[in-house]
C-alpha cells in the first residue's frame, strides 16, 4: 500500500522543553492511526507539528500533493457574535454545493445552514467541525480527541461517523484519544506517546497492562512527587 | 445653522459607519475594551497637534499606531499583563496632555470638536473612511476565523501576525477619525455601542455587520443634528444617541 506519511526521528522542542522525542512511524493509505497517552504527553503537539504549526528536528514526509483536514481539540463555542453555520463554512469556501455536500456527509440537512453556530449542541458542533475539515476533499483527517457520548441516542456516534467517512471517502485517519476501546475497535496502528514513544504497533499486539502502567504510571509518579514537596 | 453643517454631517456619517463596522469586528475579537485605553494614547498626539496647529487626527493616528506597537513590544519584553502596560501608558499620556494644554484645548481633546471641519477636511475624512472600510472588509473573514479558533486559522495557513497588524492599523485609523468627532475619552463608545446594539438584533454575521454600520451612522446623524439645535457639544450627544439605540435594541432583543 501507498505510504501517506513518513516520520523519522522527530524531535520537537518548545520553549526549550522537549515535548516529543525520537518518534518514527509510517502511515499507509486508508489506515487509522491512534495516538494514545496521558495529558501533556505531546499528542496535540504531534498533530500540530505534522500540520506545520511548530518547528521540529527530524523528518516529516507527506505524500506529494496530499490534502489534510484537521479537527482541533476543544474549539470554544462562539458566543461573542452571531454567525450562522453557512457563514462559518463560507470562511473556508465560497462553493455552496460543496458546503451542502459536507453537511450531508456528517448527517445534517440543508435547513441546518441557517442555524446559529453558537446555539447548537456540543455533539452537533463537533460534527460541524468534521464537516469543516472535509471541505476541499482531504485525503487525510487529523482529529484531536473526538468526544464520544455526547450524541443523543439514535444518532450515529462520532466513531461510527468516522468509520463511515473512512469507507465512503477512503480517508486515512490520525486520531488522538484517551479512549482505549477506540484504539482496539477502530485503529490499525497505535502509538503510545509520553513525550518519547512507549509502544507502537498493532493495538492487540503492543498494548498490555505493562505498557499501560508504563504509559500512565509516569503521570502518577509525577503527581506523587509534586505532592511530596 | 452653521455654514459647514453639510461637511460635518457627511464626515460624521462616514466616520460613524466605519466605526460601527469595525466595532462589530472588535466585539467579536473580545477587543472592544482595548480601544478605550488605546484611544487615550491618542491624547498626547492630539495635544501635540493642537500645540503645533496640525490636524488632530494625524497626531492621534501617529501616537496610536506607535503606542500600539509600544504596547506589543513592552508585552514581549516584560511579560507584564497587557492591562498593566496599557494602564501605565494611558495615565502617562493623560498626564502629559493635562500638562501642556489649555482648558479649552483639553476639552477639545477629550470630547472632540467638529466646528472647524472644512471642505478639504471632510473630503479627506470620507476618503480615509472608505479606505479603512475596504481594508476591514478584506480582513474581516480571516479575523473572524482567528477569533473562532486560532488552531483552525493556522491550519488554513493564515498569517496571524499579519492580520493582527492590519487589525491594529484599522483600529488606529478609526480611533484617529473618531477623536475629532467625539474626542479621546468617548471614542470607545463610537465603536462599542453600535456593535453591542446590533448584536442584540442580529441572528447572523451579515445583519450583525450591517446593523452595526447603520447604527454608527445614525448615532452620528442624531448627535450632529441635536447639537445644531441645542448648541451642546456633538461628541457627547453622538454617544448618548448610541445609548438610546442600545436601549431600544434591548427591548427588541432576539
């Protein structure tokens, strides 16, 4: 299969602090890669670095001409000023047909366009952000911590949505998550990250209690350390 | 009625309109309050202009623009909160203004004076207003996205620094124009009141921008007319008109 992304010996330093160390991995077309790790492990920084937002050492090689869609973590609700969903999309594209297409893809009908962006539920907002990322037909979707369980029953969950998009659009997906069940159910490849990679490979092969305690244990140790002084 | 009433009115409509338009953006950027201290930075510029008998808008613009850059620089250097830096610059500029100006000039600097606007001045005011209007129109979508989410904006490869700079430039220009009409103390109201009223009445960005500009114009028209008939200063009347519209907007809030 075709390689979409190749990362070699990636090191990211921000304000002199090492955030990501010695990370190498490859993503093939159509794969789902999950990035698992505790808070402050550098997961978000990794996505942003792949998007070119931070300086780095090492190699990041995207397939030539690849298009990337990005859903950032926790985009705050827009409460300061009124903006309709249609106007929000028009900040990215003027193509109305495309706006309607992505809206349908995430399960809304056209009437939704007139709604105020600040007055929808957080589950709906997340879908709108996915639709935003799908504009201009990306090959790869980078998704920072989808929040599950906020959709009202009867709707498809955010993961079912991603599964469907992957199938219909042949998307390659890079997903940051805390949720272990998602790693097992949904992904082909996992990177356990705590600044340096703790494990990487097929979820069923590389994730075990030992790895998890190594991944999350450190956080607990830091915590105890902090309280001891 | 004064001989230059038409010039005053036309200038007022344009300045009010562009102030309202920019004000809608400033409301969305959570930056309305910044205009207030920023506008006081214009005061020493106004003072110098009055002393050397130059146009007060020019003096205000130069001081504002360099003041804004100074704030940015001090912020980077000292890591002090922006509010603290602005408070320092604000009080210092106010102190300097009071030191050098006569009582009448202080009044003009603080609440504006439109009585001297002539044909050429009003033409320049209209042209600058139009220029700023088109500049703001250009940067509006990108700044809206930046204020929704810097992450989304950066993913779209938007140069945040460039747009923030253009934004600052626009604010400096509008405050400089506004200083003449409502003075350095009141100019924040000229941008904030129409936008706040408009938000109460709007359901989307398009009507928000439109009503905000329209209300800016109406404030200027009301204020200038009432000033003609009452002989009270136009500046405070423009702001009071803004308050009137704001009150109405609350009654019709959506």
